[in-house]
């Protein structure tokens, strides 16, 4: 059924650098000039990593200029999922901020990591012939969180709950274990005091039993503190949650508008349902103006062999 398109593809591989198993999991800060394998190794071992020089202050400011009008339209915060009513959001973020779309989401390092962790390549049999087909990752959701002082901590959770993911306890990482890879780009310095994301390095290898964070709930929990320009990447199975932003720090230029603002993007595999329905969120006339990688990640390219078609064809032809 349908023409089979065979495509050469970079060979999928697992990191073979075995890190010291005695070293406890932590979140590593790595410069983007490091080899891709360093990021893969960190994600496999810790479930997360910080890119030290992901972007710069000027680009972050540009992104904020683009999202601010959308934030200002919202007077009350969203109350869905892990959001508790105070956090303002900018949904459909890929369409509303060109900077987020082309500079952050399309970032080659993030996309290479998505391809590594979420790209699928599977060999099946068609009669006596082995056929290998490929499915690229998709954008699952893009959203800005704008979190004011007075916001309590979220419960620690795994974002792949949305896909009903199940996990078996493992000693080491096996490729294909995860179906989501998240990218958090904070537009301000994030620290414990303004509710930096609480993360549990190593928890991506845990099973589905009730997690034990010790008597005070902090065992194994670290604050993903970041300076502007840094970005945090995590697997969908990592336990995490927004921290408590108890009170205004009063350190900003204008304490009255002080916020923790974070652009968040999640990619999923090409065979999972996207959190945000891309074809209803981003009009085709807009998509035509996006870069090719973004078009593909929004679903305007089929997943081989036979998913995501229009008239039995890969939908790129509709963007021509
Ligand atoms: O606020 C954060 O840093 C994380 C938000 C989050 O994990 C969520 O809303 O699912
Ligand atoms: Fe989350």
C-alpha cells in the first residue's frame, strides 16, 4: 500500500562512553562546542543537561518582545495539567514568536538530540524482503510560561504522563525508552528563589512505582538554576516540577512586573499524538513561511511507511 520510499539515514547509535556508575546523577553544564556524544551521554546518564551557551540576552529580549503582546492579552492564568491558575501562558508559540521558532526550536543541537532520542528506524518484512523505514520527531507542544511571585511549587511529575507512558526500572539507558524530549529556554535568570524548575537527575531510569523523595520531599531533587542564555533539555520521563516562587525578589528593574518566564518546547516521536494539534494551531499560509525543519516537525512530512498522509501522499506538496 503506497509507494515505499527507502532513504539513507544516519546510523542510530547509543553512546558507548560508559560514564562512572559510582558517580551520582547530576545535571551537567556543557558548552555547545562539545561533541554531540557528550550531550547524549549526559542525557542517558542523568536524563537532563544544561547547554551553557544556548543563546544570548539580545535574542531572548527579541523573543520577549514577540510574546509580550500575547501575554498581556491574558489577565488570568491557565488552570490545566500542572498549571495552577497563576501562570500566564502563550500557546501556539511557534507561530507567535519567530525567534522561538527559528532560533530556539530549530536549533541544530536540540534537533540533533531529538533525532537521536526520538527518531525511529524500523525494519519489517514485506514477504521475504526486509524494509527499513524512518519516522522523524514531531513538535508536541510549544508554550511560554510566565510565572508570577506567589506561585507554589508544582508536584514532581513526568511530562510523558500525557502519552500514558510506562517505564521499567533500568540500570542504564536503552535507546527508544523515551517518547518526549523537552527544551526549556528561560528568558530571565532562574534560581531557587524565583522557582527554578526542580529536577531529579537519574529519575528517567526509575520504574512506575510511587517515587520516594525522602521525608522532606527533597531527596535527589536539584534546582535547575540558569543564567540567561542557558537552556535545559530533559527526557520526558524525568521527574521535575516548577519550584515555589514565594515572594517578589525585588532585584529586577521593576519588581511589580517580576516574573519567571520560560519558553518550553517538547518534541515527541513521529508516531505519537502531538499535545498541541499542529494543523489547527498553525495556518497553512503561515507554515509556508517557516523553515523546512520546522515544517517537517509540525507534521508536514509523512512518517514512513504510512502515517500522516493527504491523498496517500506526504503532505509537503500542499506547501508548494
Ligand atoms: O515551571 C516549570 O519550570 C516547569 C513547568 C512544568 O513542568 C509543567 O507545567 O509541566
Ligand atoms: Fe512538567
